[in-house]
């Protein structure tokens, strides 16, 4: 039987935890013994308005079940306030789950600056602000777990979501770099690309499928990634409907040209099939591995 995942001594900050995925994460973390700061501004799925009731309801539910939780109603763009709240109430922070998000879907030619800016501010700037405020505390104590919420819209693209896709894939770039910087201090950083039946996806997914995509089918992965048992870092996981899969980059072996003589667009065209051929593809894990084929090409034509 697998080892029990317990978080009795851990303090978890979850943004956007008043409903949907965040609420599900909060309830499951609390069930596994964590002290949870339930953050939610209480705005709409489009980022409008505010209300304290969403976070308060989740906290009440956790407490009724015997768990420990506190509500926070700050915007994620005021991330330092959220982290300070956790420190004031619980005395530490161990896990940050960046879950808060909004949608402002429009095709690119109809998109206004406000649609782009607000999505960026909530998803990217908000996740940065919260994580940046928590980072010194995680470093000082030599322990931390950070989870970013990416999206298949960022990985693969999605019609009408240029702003959302930009923000979500950007968070994975942040994940990769923080995983490198945090490893020596036992701070592990991962990202999920979830599919869940929430207010942000209602109307976008067929009703018969929507009902089966329960947020509770995403949270077990998040709780595991936030636990001491997890040793994974820099990972990206698609999750939903009771299924989890890890995503990795794949790159063709490409085609090499003589760097001393240069090459023409016509030569690129002539080698296009080879450039795009994924047979025997490489799977670089870092910048050093990513440079392997280029360095081999330089050595091949070295004087």
C-alpha cells in the first residue's frame, strides 16, 4: 500500500479558492491535515467585482469538517498582503498554489487592451506577486512547494484565447526557471494544465462532459505535488476526468549547414522535410541539452 500523504505541519496558500478548482484543492489539502489560507477576491469569471462570501464559505466548510483554515480577500496582484496574512495567522508558509484566474475571450482582431492587460495581471502578475512574496520564506526554511496553473490553451493554443494562452504558457516558463533556482533550497516547482467543470469552462464544454469533469478529479495531483513525498520539479501535467499525463518538449534532430559559408533560404527549403522530421527526436531537459545538436554542427565544420 502506498505511503499516506499527510501535511499536518504545512501551511498552504491557495489563490482563487472560493470556488471551482481552488475550492476543491482547499478542501482536500485541509482533509490531509494542512492549514489553508483560502484566498479569493470574489469577483466574476471575467474579473469584475468583489465579494468576501466565496472564501468565507469554503473556510466554514473546512472548519465544520474539523480542519484549519482562514479566509483572505486580497487581490493576487497584492500578493505580499496574502503571504503576510498567512504568516500573521499561521506563522509560516510551505506551499503556494497559484490557481486564481479569469477569462476575457475574444478573437485577436476584436481584442481590446483591457482584455489583454487584465488577463495578464491576474494570471501572470498575480502568480508572480504571490510567489515572489513567499519565496524568501521558502528559501530560509529550506523547504517549499509551488504549483502554477497552466492550460492546454497555452500548450496547444485555442481559438479566441490569445491572451489566456499567452499567460498560461508564460507561467510554465516561470515554472521551469524557478525549479532550477529553487532546487538547492528544496523548493520544488511544478505546473498543471487542468480540465475541470468550473464556471470558467461552463458553456465551453458539452453539458454531458462538463458534469463528469469534476474539480475533485484534479485536486489529488495538486495535493501530491504540494507534499513532502513529491520529488518532482519542473514538471508539466495535463489532468482531468480521472486521468493524469506528463507533458515534455520534443524537438527534431534538424538539419545542419556549414556555419562558415552560411546558407540560403533555398537550402532551408530543400532540407525542410528533414528539419521537420521527428524520427529519433530529442527531448531536451535544460539549456545545455538544448544546445547539443547545434554544438555538434559547429564541431562538424570546425577548422
